[in-house]
C-alpha cells in the first residue's frame, strides 16, 4: 500500500458579465443550473475545445447529506503520448484510437449555498484558468464567464519595521480597459497596452542597497490592487525586518487556504473517485464555517 499526498486549495466562484472592456460580478456561481446545462446539451464525457487543449466533465456526484457537489474533470491529451515500458523488452508507444485520449484528472468540490470551491492542485491536469474556461464553456451564456478567485489567508505586511526590497508581478491576458493613472498597477499595465502586449513579468528592486526600501506606500497600495485584478497570475515580494538579518520572500498567490490530504493507494492503480470525494467532504466540513465567513466579508 502506497500513500499519496494531494494539495487542495479553496476558491470563490462567481458569475461575471462583460461590460465594455471590463467584467461585472453577478453573484456566486449556480452549479445546479450548470449541471442542468450538461444534461440538456449532453455534455457529460464529451471532449470540449479550450483553445490549445481539450477537457471534459468526467463525473458529477451530489452529497445530499452535506449538500455539496464533487465533480471530476479531465484534461485530454492526444499528443506527446507516453510509452509502456516492460522489463527486458523494448518500450512500446501507447496507440490511441480516433476517439481516445490520455486523461489527467482534477477534482472539485463545490458548495452551492456559499459559493466556495475546493479544487485539487495538479500540475499535469487543467490549471485554474483552463478549468474556468471549461466551466464557462458549459455555462454557455454570451458575454458571461465563471471566474475562480482564490480565498486568501491574511498576510500582514504592513509594518513600520518592514523594508520592501523587490516586487515581481506576472501578467496574463491583460484586457483593454480604461486605466486610472492614479493607480500604480494601472500605470504598469499601460506599458503593456502601449506595446500591444497581453502577458509578461515586471520586477522592480533596489539593487544592492543594504538598508534601502521601495516606496512603502506605493507597494502596499499595489498589494491591495493585485489581490483583485484577474490579469495578475503571480506576485512575489521580498521584505526585510530591521531586526532580522535575512530577507523573506512572500508569495501573495501561495497564501490560498489549502489542505493536504493523504490517500492510500495500491501500486499501479488510479485513485477511486468515491474515495477521493469522501475525503474532500471530510476536510471541507472542518473548513466550512471559516471559509463561509471569508465569502461574506468579500461581498
């Protein structure tokens, strides 16, 4: 018997409608309507195009006792196919029929009453952006999307004793929008618009200056903006306290509420979906009240 540790992160899921060059929130995602769309359009286990990849809704389970949904998604791979290796024999490539794919799964638990999702962290399967695209595809309403937003634990960076050494921001899918020149983040995004760029990374630092700091007020305002801007996909800050010799790196996107669940598996077998769902529900129950409070504060 082997053990496998899997990380699950917590997110809020909201319905948004496009208004000009921006998106307006319309409240929490309604999974019941979404599931009905799957039934009406016969989309269960149907490959869906997501630009440069494919995905599908593999399985949907509802726990009446806990009033939560557990959904298994698949990333479908049809190129760069692996081989089967056997002792003392030459490895053979896996041959796929026209309607076959290599599937990489990812699990999501969703509480429809409060809009909280518990999503497996799996670098081989669909990422959060692609998962959002797949769910929005099934939602199927013009000029609407389902956004997945991290529920972050509080990181208290504000302190007179703190010095900001560097800040590094990663952008993706920057939308054309009216920018507020009073905002540091808007001024940074304006450079991308000037060059017609939609993605990239900006790093600002003080070099080798030992006791210097970036503009504390500007950095702290920028941190607040980063938390709510969908075009920011990465944010790291290096800070130093006056009374400490070391420099601390704070990843603003790695402070998402999360749990690591240990699963027991037999060798060369996949995890049983019912087994995964039971454990996800168990851990979510312990977090439920705390996470629901975070969602109320965010409204």
